[in-house]
C-alpha cells in the first residue's frame, strides 16, 4: 500500500499578474484547493485512481472559472464544442468524446465510453446519442455559456477575427492587457482541465476535458480527447494530462512520449516530462504544460508558459496550489 496522490490543472498560458486582481487570484486558488480536497477524499476512502480523476474533472467542468463544461469558450459560430478523455493505467482501457454541446459533464460520458461500449472514441451527434442512452445529464447548450466567455469571443472577433484565441489570453484581452508587438499572441493560452492520480493499490489514471479555444473553427478538435496526446495512463510508467497548443501536442504525441521515455529509455518521470515540455515541444513552437504522476507517487507539473493553474494533494497532507512560476 502506498500514499495516494491526486494532481490537477486548469490550463496554462500567458497569464500576467496584471490581468488578474488579487481577489480573482484568490478565487482560482480556492477553487483548485476545493477540488483537490474532494478528490483527495475519494482516495482517502479507498477509492480508485479512476474515481479520483473523474471526481476532480467533473468538479472542474462544473466550475465556470475553467474552460470545460459550464464556462466553456465559444466557437466562431457562437456555439460550444466540448471534448474529454479518460484512461485506466491498470488495463489501458480508455474512452473519449469530442464536439458535444449538450452533455453536462463530458468526462462522465468519456468514462461510459470506456466502461460501457466496445469502442474508444465517439464524436458529435453519435457521442450525444450515446450519452443519452447511458442516462447521463443532458442540458441545453446555453448551460455552458457565461458572460465572461461571450465577452472574450466578442473582443477576439472585433480585434483578431481570424484568430483562435486560447482562453486565458482571451481573459487578458478583456482585462485590457497589452503585449508588444501585438495585444495578444493567439498561441499563448490553453484552456484545458485535467487530473492524474495514483491510488493505494498503485493503479494510475488520467483524465482531460476542454471547451476548446475561443473563436475556433467549428469542428476543430485539439489534443484533449486524444489518447496519447492529451491523456495517457499506464501502470508501468505514469499518468499524464496535458494543456497547450493542441495541434503541437498532437504532433508530438506528448502525453505518450513521457511514458515512452520512461519505459524505453529508463528516464525518470521528472526527466521525461522536462524533455517533452522544455525541449521537444518548443522545437515546433509548442506551448503549455502537463501534470503527471508515476507508480511510486512522484508528481511533476512542468510548463513552458508564464503560468499554469495547478495543484496536488497527497492523502493525509494539505493540498498545494499555484498559478505562476
């Protein structure tokens, strides 16, 4: 038996302190802490890593501060398209959904794909039909909308109509933050949430969920629902959830690469994660970060941007949360 641990993230990117009031910073840290406490309790009561990451990501989806579920960003058409994935490190079973707009908690649908279907990945209407058949909570698409996200879309479309802007950079625009040589770099904010955990039995799990990117083209899918890119878990190595420029994380198969370096090259979790985030991704201008835990309970939370909403909690210990470097 080992000391279980849960780690979470709520997105990474160009999060200048100037764009966030002390009150808003405290609100984010409090939300992260509350979510960690809830997931930590699952592990403390003997729950599985799968149950812990499901609990954490469900709560992240329900929190409007983060770009997943309620509070998801808008597409260029003013709609929502949500994605999620989950993976069990003990069995390598996984489930994912993409481009849904009426499933209240996409991570719950992804888990049902894993446990109650013979497939791994459902998209669009097929994913929504599957969720309905599973008796999951179906909501009107307006449930996901918030005034803050709508304001982000309006500002982006007015100032950068052809750009797909990632959520926290959109927040910076609304706050009036200017960066030379342009007001905003559309590749510098990544609004995804995720969780990784190891339970008392040494089993690993990972889960990732997102509302996409502000003003994205309808139908675009990033790394979050893709096993190996945005989510990966294997008891032999580690569990990983990523957040970043989705296309780059897909091209690098970033989550799996951490595991592969550990399995085939004998790298430590820290060395493998550092290689992916700080050396390999930057070669193709990949920005963002990841959270990962290995079977020994080691936790890493590297990122190559100004900040990443993140935290971890070991059973029996106080949660640790942070935003900036």
